[in-house]
C-alpha cells in the first residue's frame, strides 16, 4: 500500500482530491442533521420518572421528595450544567448610586456593585434596581439577567454603561457605549413592574462571564480556577449557564441585605439562554419563590428527548461552553439522559414555575416546553398542588395553570408586554404579601 502511494504522481493525487473532497464535504454536511419541524418525526421516547429513585424505589411522601430532589439536582449538576464550586467566599456589596426620584419620583434607583469573591477589585456584578416608592412594606422583586448591559434595559441616563465585554449588537469591538442605551427597553417594562408594586433587579450576564467559547478565562470560572478552588475542565465542572445561575444567587445575597426588598418574595425571570439560566438558578436556590422561563427551549424547558427544533447535539456544538463536559455524551443520544426538562422544572416544586413559549419560536420547541411543564405535574401533586390542567396545549395568548403556569403567545422569540402581564399576575397569585 505504502509503495503504491509512492508511485502516485502528484498531479494524479491532485486530481483525485479535487474530485473526492467536494463529495466528502457534502457527506459531512449531510451528516449534520437539519432541524426537524415535522411532528411525525419527533421520535418515540419514554421520560424518566421524577418520582422514582435511581434504585427503582418510589417517592411516596413529601419527605421522600427531599432525597429524590437531591438526587435529581446531583444528576443535573453532574451530567448537564456542571457543579458550581462550594465554599467560595461570601460576596460583599457596595451601593455606588442611589436616587429616590427615579421614574418621575415613582421609584428609587440603586446601582450596587457585588464583589463576587468578596475582594474589592476582583470579579464583580453590577446590579441595577428600581424599587417602588411609598410602599408600606418591603417590595417583592423580579430579578433577571440581561443580554447587553444594565444601560440597555432603560433610557435612564444615570444608569452606568457596562464596562464588561459586549457582543457586537451592543457595542464596537466588544466595548459598549451610549449608542446601546435603551436598546432592550421593550423587554424590560420597568414602569409597568413598578406600577404593579414590584421592584426590578437586573444585572448583565457578561459581568459574570462573557458568552463565547473560551470566555471562562475572563469570567468567574477563570477567577475561581486561578484561586485553585475548581478545575474548569473536569467533565462535571460548571459550564457558563451554571456560572450565570450562580451569579443570580449572589444577587439574591444582596437582596437579602436591602431593607426595601422582601427577600421571601422574589421571582427569577429569564429569556432564552437566560431562561435556561433562570430555571437552573431556581432549581438550585430555594430563595426564588417563583421561577419564570421565557422561550428557554433546548437545555431549558423543552424536552431534550423530543427531536424538534434545536437538539442536544446542535446546542453542544454551537455553544460548547454553556453546559458541562459530560453533557456532550448525550449528543444524538438523548435516551441515555437520566433526566429531562420536566425534572428541571420539578426541582423548583412546590415553589411556582411559569413556562412561556412563542408560536413562531419553533427552534425552542413550544410543544416540548408545554409537555415538560405538564410532566412536572406529578411532583406538584405530591404537595397537593395541581400542575397544568390539560393534556392539550392551550390556545395562543391564553394563560393556564396555577402552581405551574403556561402560555404560548403569538409572535416570535422575544419577551414582550403580554409575557410580563402574565408573569405579574402569576407573581400576584404566588408571592402574596405576608403579615410579619
Ligand atoms: C440560540 C440558541 C438557543 C437560545 C438562543 C438565545 O441561538 O440556539 O438555545 O438560547 O440562542 O439565547 O437567544
């Protein structure tokens, strides 16, 4: 064989490659599966039972759920999102700006620097708060990460422009400037939230870790690894979503210290990749009383086993930094996953979860999101609560469910006023003011 190769004239070899390469490339493209949007091709699957321990025994009582929840949490940590390291220093807080005359006097604005590893000068998260004025008791709050920097959620000129790296739609060469101020206001109806009696707390996810493969070296995972507290590369080490979720919990650490906020009435909300983050933060941190997933899709509220829209393989290929190394084992192998999205939702039970889809957001698999919310139901029933009321998806723009809520809105992948109206109503029902 070797000697045969030697006799091959370079020109012949060149001609051979010219012919063979395009065919090879075509084959490899054909091997990359196209997204499926055909209901008849979503595949057969059996979901793992959230109420069955790994050893086959059953969860019968609420107290069994405590152990089963710990087991499921550990599976998600090990196989899906990766573990945030334990024993990190407690963050410290610095209120850098405060004004009680924001929004024409309706609200108090605060900007708080959260030193994530306690050290002033180390990694930090800038939290922006608007808190309604004139309430008789501390305010309940919505908290969520934003995509472009705190200055993008409002036109309020007092909000600091982020100094963290931003993606191209929010700045030039990774640097944000005044041009992106207010770019995301449609996703953050601050006045509506304030008028309904809620505070809004938001922070830029890129403060925690910039969102690109390799971004970990410039974020919290790199900072922690350089302190020797975690190996960034072990197959169950935290991925970027885990890092962002960890950052949300540090923001709640701050909320617990702010006398104007009621830390027992906090709803976490997130859109898309930040919806996956909200679900994972809510699953782990029981201080979130309401957990809201807006169009979170694959790796969030959508069942991985349903092969519709984005798949495990596709998300792990496009965004290799979001999940942990072990999650790659499930590329085109979803049936081997010991968990699925219904269990991610159920991890927050009996706390309340709202899942929202959008009709044109087929990439996120609206039906898969609905079914996951539906199949979290048995865990809620254990607590005497009702999951989603029907086997069928509701009509568009109709909110259903009490302990678990769901809607599918008309339109595309986005978070809009209709979504917020449902979240505010859901929070009113599920984060009632307590006398204390
Ligand atoms: C897409 C990704 C989705 C979703 C979305 C987003 O490109 O495939 O899983 O997270 O980004 O976050 O906007």
